[in-house]
C-alpha cells in the first residue's frame, strides 16, 4: 500500500504490471461537462479561492494519489442537475464576505445558506462539508439538507437545496445526531448519500441525493436501500463515518470496533452488507510487526479510536485504512469491496511521541504517560521538505508519514502539539514537534467536540479546529530553507508562524462541522471550511509567504492586529474576536506608531484595505472616515496609551477627512448647478503645484485632477484653505464699482469651500474631542488649554497663511456685497448676480464664526509657546484682530445684516462694537417709528424701544461689567456723562464703573452723594482728586473744602462729633495750607510778571528774575526750578517737594523796600519750605517713609546754610563783637531759626545737636522724587551738583567754623524765648515743627 519512493511511484506502478488496465464502473468514461456560467462577481487574484474539486482520472493515473485524491477520483463532480466543472474562482466569486485578512491568512463568510438553517441558526445539527464536490450536508434527527456551499447566494435557489426525511430516525431526541457521507456518483452524474443512525445502527443508502429528495417528497415507502450494523452492543453508538470507496464505507463505533459497509453486491448492484473488522495479521511477512496475531481477539478490541482515515488504493476494489487510537496505537487494514479485511500492521507510537515532546517542550514524562492522548491525524504532504505516504511492503524505503494531533496535560491544563510521525517497517520516529500556542486562552474540554487536524495541500499549513477557535500553523521550518541549510544554520531560528483565531464570546459561536480544501488547479490556497453555530459557513485560507528575513517576518505585527480590529472588528456580524491578542497589549510606543501609521495610510489612501478604483468618491470617502472613526473607538475602548501629540495627530487626520467630505458635497452641488463650467475647486487644483498635491502618474489613465485630489491628498488638506482665495485677487483688483456675475459665482464657491473645510473641522473637533482623549483642551479655562497647546505643532486649521488668507476672503465677501448692484427686472444678468451676492451675504455670518474659531486657536497656540517671538506675534495678531473686527462688523451691518452683526458681537464679547451696533439699532427703530399723534401718550415707549431697552437690560445680566464699561464709556465720550447719574436701574453698575476708573472720579463723587448717599466715600474721592488729579489750584481749594464738608456731613449723619474732631479735620487744613503757600509765592513773583502776554512769557520773566544766583552753574537744579515755576505760573497744584525746590532754589528778591508784611514771602522762603514739608501729602509709595521726610528736611537746612558765605563771616570775627554778632544774626540761617522759633508752640524745644552742619554733612541727601523725574543724564548731573554742595558745606565747616556759629545762633534764639532747652539727647529738633 505505502510506497517508500514518495516522489516517483504512481498507481499503475503499484498494481500488477501483467494485469491489463481496465475501466470499471467507477472508472467509466465521464459524460461531457456542461459549461458553467461565469459569475459576475468572479475576479482573478483573490485571497480566498473557492472551487469544486474535480480531477481528471488520467491525470490521477499520472500522479501518485493521496487519500483525499482517491476520494475525489471515485466521487467525481457532485452536481444535482448534471455534472458541472467550475473554473478556478477568484476572490468573492462565491459572494464571500471578508471577515479578516492579513499577510498570513484570510477569513471569509460564505453566505450561501438555506433559509431553513438561517431561520434557526442555533438548531442542533451535524454538518458534513465535502470540498471534493463542494457540498454541505446538514443532519438533524429526522431530516437531511444538502446544498452547494461554494456558490453565490443569488444562485442558491430552492431547486439547488435538497431537503428530505431520514427513513428510520432515532426515537429519542437525546440520542446522537445521525452521521452521513457522500458516495460516488451514479451513471446519472449525481452523488449518492449514506446516513447511519448512531444509536440504532440503521443505515440508509441512496444512489443519488436527487433520488433521496424525490422519495422524500413523494413519501414513498421504499426510502432508498436499508441496512443496519449487526451485533451492536448495548450503549454502543456510531461515532464516525468515512468514505473508503471503492472498498466501501467505514463506520467507527464508540467501543473502538469498526464496521465495513459494502454498497455493492457481487453483481455490482446497489446493496448493503455490513461486517465488523475482525481477524489476525497476515502472518510472516509484515516486517517488524510480524508475530502479532489476533490483535482484536478477546478484550483487546475495546478501545477508543481517535481517528480513522482512508489510505491508498493499490488495486481495483481495494482500500487501505489507517486507524489511530487515543493511546497512540496505529493500525493498517487492507479492506476489499467484497467484505474482505486484513490487519496488515500495528504499531505503538506513544513512547516515541512522548520522547519527542520531552526533548523539545520540557514535558515531564510521568505526567505525559498518564495524560497522553491522540486526538486526530492526517497524511503528510508530498512537499519535498515534508512527509509523504510510503509502502511498508517495501522493506528498504517504505514509510508512513503522518501529522499527529496530541494532547498532554501540563501544569494542570491540556497542551496541544502537532507531531510529525514517520513509521517504517522497523521503527517509529517522531521527528518534528509543533507546539500549539493558544495565547493564554484556555480551551475547555468538550465531550461533544474533539479537536480536528487538517493539513491541506501543499502541506505547509495546518489547521487545528477547536470548538471555539482555529489554530493555523506553519509546518515549514522557516522560509524557504532546504534541509541542508537548516543543518548548516547555527543561529537559532524563530518559531514558525502560528495564530489562534478565536470566536467572540456571548453569541455561542461554536463549530458544528468542518472540512478542508486542498490547493490545486481549482483552489488558490489551502483552506478549511467551518460551520459556525448562530452564524454560518466561513473559510479560512492560508496565504503563501515569502522567505522571512527576520523574526518579525514570521509573526503578525501590532499594526496588522490593529488593522483587523479597525477594518473588520466593527462589522455588524463578525464571529471573530480581534481584541484579545498580546500584540495589542504590547509596547505602547509600538501601538502608538501603528495607530499613526494606519491613520496616515488611510489619509493617503495607501492602505490595502481601501480601494482606489471606486466609482463613487463619496462612498470611498465615507469608508475611509468610518475606518478612522473605528480606529479611534478601538483606542478609546481598550484604553490604549497614547501620547498627547499622537492623540492630536489622530484627531487632525479625522478632521481632514471630515472636511474633505464636506468639500466633496460642495463640489457635487457646484457640478450639478454648473455642469458646463469649470468649478472653482477644479480651477485652483489645476493651478496648485505638485508640492501641494500628489502628482498624477503618467500612464495611470487618471486625468481628473479633482477626483485624484479627493483620493490621495486628504493628508494635506491644510493647503486647500489658502488656495481657495487664489485666482480671485487679480479679478478683485480689476473690479470696478459693480460686480459681474462670473466673479460673484467664483467668490460664492470659494466661500462655500472655505466654510465646508473650516466649519466641519472645528465642529468635528468639538464633537469628537472626548473620543480622541483631548476633551480637557475644550474646557472653559484658557490656562488648561494653553498648557496642552505648548507641546503641539501648529494646528493645520490655523496656520499663519490660513489665518491671513481666510481673513482676506472675509474682507472680500464684505466688500463685494457692499458693491451689490440694484436688482433690475429688465436685465436678467444683474438679477442673477444679485441672487449670487445675496447667497454670499447670507453666508458671511458663518464665515465670521469660522474665522473667530481660527483666530482663537491661533492666538492661544502662540501664547502657549516658549518662543518669545511667537508669543509676540500672537499678541500682535490679537491686537490686529480686535482692531479689524469692529469695522468688519460695521460693514456687515451696513449690508443689511444688523441683527446678525449684533449676534456676532455678542458671541465675540466685543462690547465696544456691540454698543455701537445697539446705538445703530436704536436709530433704526426711531426712523421706523410712525409719527406720533397728539392723542398718543407722550410718556410711554413704543414697542421697538421697549424691546431695545429689554435687550440692554439682558446685556447687563449676561455680560456684567464688561458691557457696563463699554456702555457708560460711550455715553461719556459722546458728551453725555450726566445720563449716568439718572440711570437708577443700573445704579450698581454705574457706581462700580465710576469707582473703578480714576479718570471719572469727579463724576464718581457726585454719584456717591446723589446715587449712593455715601458721604464717606465721596470725601475720600474728593481728597484723592485734590491731591493726585487736580490741575487747577482754585479747583483744588474747592475740592478740599467739599471734602471737609462731606466729612462733617458724615459726623452729622452719625449723630455726634468725635472727640478728636480737630485731628480728623487737620489733613484738610494742611491741604489748604499748601494752597496758601502756593498763593503767597504767586503774589511774591507777581510784580516780576507784569507785561507777560502768556504763560510762556511769564515763565521766562520769572526765570530771568529769580534764577540768577542760587542755581548759577547748576543746570539740573535750574531745570528743577524751571519745572516748579512752570506749575506756579500755570497755577497748577504743586507737591511738597516741588514747592520746597521752588522756595529754596529761587533767588531772594525784595520788591517793596523798607516795608515788611506779616504774610509776605520775602525773607521767609525757608520757613515756608519747612511749613510745606509739614503740611504736604505724599501719595506715592516711595514718599511714605520717615527717611524721605528726613532727607527733605536736611536738604532744606543745607540749602539754608549755604545761602551765606561763612568764610567771609568768619574772617569778620577779627572786628568787634557787635559787628560780628550783627553779621551772624543777619544771615538767612539765623533768620530762619528765629522764624521757626517764633512759630513754635511753647511745648516744643530746640535741640543743639539734631541738625548741626556736621550731621547734615554726614547724611546722604538725595531728593528721590525729583531724581526719578529727570532723564538719566540729568540724574547723574544732579548727584554731581549735590556732591558739590556737600563739598562747599565741608569748606564752611572747616574754614568758616559753621558749627560754632550755628551753636551761637541756637543759644541766642534760646535766650530770647522762655521755652526750656533740652539736653543733647533730646530728640526734638529746631526744624521739627510738625
């Protein structure tokens, strides 16, 4: 039976060479084959080929037949209405729907299923799938259904689906379902059918399935040929039926016995005869198995058969049968059609298999011995590097080459292996082990289903069928390496490809039947076909693989897994599970890269799952958009970790896809409305360079640039936004006062395209932010948004060029609508142009909103960047936008869209524009108001005005102070500040507005009294105005007086006067004192100003009269004096330091000689300087400290001491005492000390040491306020001049004995007054009069 030379022997070589080759009834000449109509769906080059297996007998005689080939040789074509030979089918020729596809295999749904099964997909049925004839058999307890499973569903008609009853069904519904198999076709060309009832052993035989159907319909008594298995034991049932023609049918029983069923009698007529296989071995010449006799005698026959396979046919009417038990025993039987059966060989391969498992898979032998089980086996292929069947009768080279599916318990769970077994006449060798990797998915033992093994031709791929999944494994060692190369390769090779295809949980998807398809002239790839409960038929096809160049070449990548989940996992009905693979839980970086790569391929239309040859661009775009959405759904559903940048890139890609779909809808509308004209999109695409769109390859046959752009350029949608305006600038520049129709239509199309892109993109982003994991960016907190934007590149929607071009397009739309021609009934062209411009006008508010979104995105992105230049550009952009937006809104109102302008201003929160637009609305209401009649109530408001006022009220509620500021500011700017004092309904907002703006303080204190009755705040405001804001001396006096009056009003309102009333009123008196000093100074210089024609002349005269001596050679001090005189002449209120500079730096001038006035300034300049220091207020923070006042006081003393030349006075000491005393006591210093002493109260003492010249010399004197107001070079000059003063003071002390004279002056002044003198440690000084 088995030939050792697996590559050269053929069937004639195995037969008796002296015997003439004959044609028996099974080898008769076949009738002509009917031509098969080609399906419209048939295409070449598909991935999942389907065809019926039909091999010419002459070809079989030339080739060495395999077991399945013999079946095909006997059965032939199984056609119900005459034999048909199908052509080799391509992908989807049978209407198959792809459920999964990758580089290693494809899974397709075969939708051809009878209605009876579709109506009840979960019904308990047993399915038999025969690829050699392309038919599927479904068996229930009472009936059988036969149909061709590999035809398009539209070809599956009631005439091709046969349904008939089983003559002798089982009585109990709990009994096992019937077993069935197809048999060779009759002379009519139709196959036969045998069905056995497992529990009773009843057998029914029909020569053709058509006869069975007819008999079932006619309900005749003779339902085919009947028979039964004799001697069936109690509890014994049939478990398997196989076709072993021409020798008959083999039925396996649960006790391990086998029944041989002959279907022909000795005359060749149909008939059933059944005999159980019994007997002994042939005797001596069986090689290593010789001596084994009566193997099945006694109790040895009771065993569990794992599988039974039909082997070779070495002569007419003969067939070899291989039996494998679960314990690892293999038997070779010779079966003949006339019931002859002989056990040829028996071997135990268990130990060999266990040894192989132990050496390759670390299986413990003891555990393997106890749990070892053979589940299934198949014949090995004739592939040169694989196994093939041989002939054990050939003692030299004969061998049986098998693939065995075994299970061994490992760590309390079953582990499965595919083992290559080689059986020769002398030994059993297990020399190839392929572990089955179920990827941590436990396979539950199922008593109703045992795993099946298929290795279809060419034998390089194995399919292991579990009840809830299929393992597909490569049996080739690695790539295309030969055995010699494998031996020479010292580097460890990666494991062969293997994958576990699982079914989804929850829908009870379970395999109910299976079969295999060989790769041959009719089938493109080796496949297995499964019947899945609650779904239907699927085909899994192993694809040919190229030589692997690395480890990754032999496994499915994370990208491929993700593609399956995206393109197939979202199908409404798909039994496959795509989410449980470890590749999808691998390195997050790899998954992120895979997701970005898939998204990019979809956008570029380079994915193998996206067809570019589609007649409908809309459908193609929709399919790609769905794929991007499914990708995002998967990433979110299974919490795939992605970086923020990756999430944004995925979102941007989906936005581009959505925007392009919107543009396609616009393009379709434009093509329908203007079929004879080139659309604006076609125009700009034709002008666009190849660096902005994909080049159309020459020879591709593609000429439509628009179609090509939609397919291949989604990934760079950002280029289309600025190009929309292209082609319009030239026309706009030459456009006159009116607009022609063609240009208006171009602008209209450009507007539609821009809106389609931007509106859709922004809306898509808002709707899908959460899906893509960037939802936080759309929070109300701008800080949160900017934190996310800092690490992102430019948004494709808001690139700088997109921003500027979109703004220009908006301006173009506004300008063109302002040139709208008047409608004319006599000129259709003008009328049509007006309609187009009206369409543009209606779209402008939408363009405003889209541009506002673009602007916000751009400015926030700029603000979030670390580059200072980008931040600066963002601020400039914001400023420019605010400046341009207001006139744009006004233009929109001017073209008749005032309400829309108001709405936009509300949305933009542009309060300045909104106020102006509301004013325009009020004017419009007044213009539309009908003339008032005498009898109308003049005090009431019309409806329009009431509505307008109601909107104003709502603005206060909605926008709060932002609206109030703009609303009240507008009233003030137009000269209506008094209206704020009568807006009692908005009193709260008026008060907050006025108090928050110092410039409106003069209005604020009035509102505090009139509107709020808050005298205390009014007093504070008045005092603040007088000190910090007032520019007129007389007004300051009035404000101080009013402030004092309001403070008294506060005391009056409280009902009692405070005990320290004078102390609380003293600040107001001090302010009045400052005004008095300034008035005295004005009176003092007034004689010098006679004849001045203006303030400038008066200032010049004052400087000529009073700036000749003290500030000579001191340009900075002269500048300080000039500033003080300018304020004095202008009667502007002066601060304390300014007044001190004026009094201490101007020359002493006496205009009225011999006459002294008590309140005259002449000679009392330093006294009033000290008075100003005491009464002055210092509002600035740097003037608040005690050190500041101390420095000013020492400055006054130093300038006073330097007014006289003490060196000259000291030299006069050589004269008489009276003359010296007269010189000393006539100095400015002595006069100032006397004036201070006369002005002191009795309780104030003079100190001898507090302000001595030596102490002043040691002090660092710098008038900080004056210093700060000077230019930098003047500040340096001021310091130098102050240092010169200090040097002069040092000279007077050292050479003029100024300290001694100062003591003399103090003592003389002390003697004139009764005020007691304190010791040196007394802190009260001469100058401390405050």
